[in-house]
């Protein structure tokens, strides 16, 4: 019998886990045709929650020992680590990745599975039809992020696409081949290739609890994503450096000619100082870009595990 695994990262989600479980069970129950010959399992990942998420998961697991499994991290390692752990432990022939707050509607699962079963696709992703209910500034920056990363990196990331997706075992195995420590899942899903189609859905508010992402965390995440999937910022640094070297040669020629024909004149020190400040600013900026990459190399080269499991069932 085939099996579908649901990977569900949870960080301080004591309020949403039970609602999530009941809603998903109802979807399986209401679509007996689609899920006739297919079993399912849950792979919850407790990402070092500080509330009652773990006891909630323990209870749920005790009630449904066959289908519910969980991993509990020793601390908060971030959603990306949770997804990686889930993918490594999932046993299903089909693997879904979804948030526990029901912002990824489980009602799409039957359609996603049917699409995969046609054999035409290896992955069914989802995207939001719009970004209603989100602060305007967040939508603006996220649009800017997608347009930048799609211009400067080789993988194409579909704007508004969620992490929510259903994949075949073959695609999951391909993802597991990527051992990197710094993970940006949306990029990785694209990088491995395979045929993906997208379903669109209306944005839903959180079932309970609060979002864990602040504006700065999202900004940071965007920079990480760009560094992970593009070398263009390094080239920009080289380009800016080259441009300034060129300009300064022209400047020097100009000064020499002026000296030869018109003699020397003191003055212009203010513009000189501002140019110096400007150029050193650019230098620091470029160093910062390079530093970002070196930081990544440093982290990768330490070969630390992506997460540490404290409890597993
Ligand atoms: N999450 C996680 N670790 C974290 C932050 C979030 O596992 O450090 C989980 C969270 O429990 C949820 C999913 O990632 O299932 C998405 O988080 P959230 O709903 O806060 O993000 P948003 O929907 O606002 O982008
Ligand atoms: Mg959410």
C-alpha cells in the first residue's frame, strides 16, 4: 500500500496542532475515493518550542501511535532545519510539506495527489492568489525580493509560491542528496528540477496564534536566500571596484594635464574629502558583500549538523 507523509514544522504552536490534525483527518475522511489505497503518516517537528507544543504532540502521538510521529529539537533551529529533518525521516511514497497554522489549506491535498497520480508531474506546489491580509510594506518588499532574486540567480522562484507542496519519492530523494547547511527550501525545490505545477488558493488567516516572522527576520532570510543562490552580488562588487579605478585614472590624467598647462591651484578640498568618504563607503559595502559569502563558507565548512534531536517517536 502506498503512503503519503505530511511534514509539519511547529514552533510554539500549542493552539494550532489539534485544529490542524482534525482538519486534515476530515479531508482524508471526506475523500475516500482519492485516499482509498493510500495510507498516511504525520511527521511533526517540534522546533524547540517553549510552550506546550511538545506535550500536545506527545498526547496526539499516544492517541494515534500508528500514524502520528514527531521529532523534538533540543532548541529552535528554524523552519528550514525542521523541513530538512522531516524530509529525512518521512517514509511516504508521496511527501507533503505544510504549515500547522492552516494557512496552507489541507483541502487542496486530494487535488494535489490526483495530479501527481496522473504521472504528468513530480511535484504540485501552491501559491497564493493575492496577499490580502498582509501589511502593504511586507507585500512590497516581498515583490522586490522575488524580482531581484529571479534576475540574479539561475533558479527561478515563483512569486507568492508557498513551501506547501506534494512531491514524489523520487524528488524527495533528490532533495536529500543536497547536504548543504544553509538551506533556502524554495530555491532547493527549484534547483533539483522535476516537473512542477502550481495550484492557486485564497490567502487564509492563521487558525490561531501569531506569525513568528518579524520584518527583520524576513529581510535577513531574503539576503541569505540571495547569497545561497547567486554570485551576482560578488560580481557587482568587482564591477563597482573596476568602475572606480577607471574613473580615478581619468581624474589623474585630468589633474596632470591641468598642472602642466595652468599651474597648480589650491582649493577643491571639500569635494576631495567627500569623494574619499564616498569611495571608502563603497569599499566597506563591497567588503560586506564578500563577508556574507565568507560567513556562509565558514558555516558550511564546520560541517555541523542542521539540527539536534532530543526526542523522537
Ligand atoms: N516555524 C518553525 N520554526 C520557526 C518558525 C516557524 O518550525 O522558527 C513553523 C511554524 O510553526 C509554522 C510555519 O513554520 O508551522 C510557518 O510559520 P508562521 O506561520 O509563523 O509564518 P508565516 O505564515 O507568518 O510566514
Ligand atoms: Mg503562517
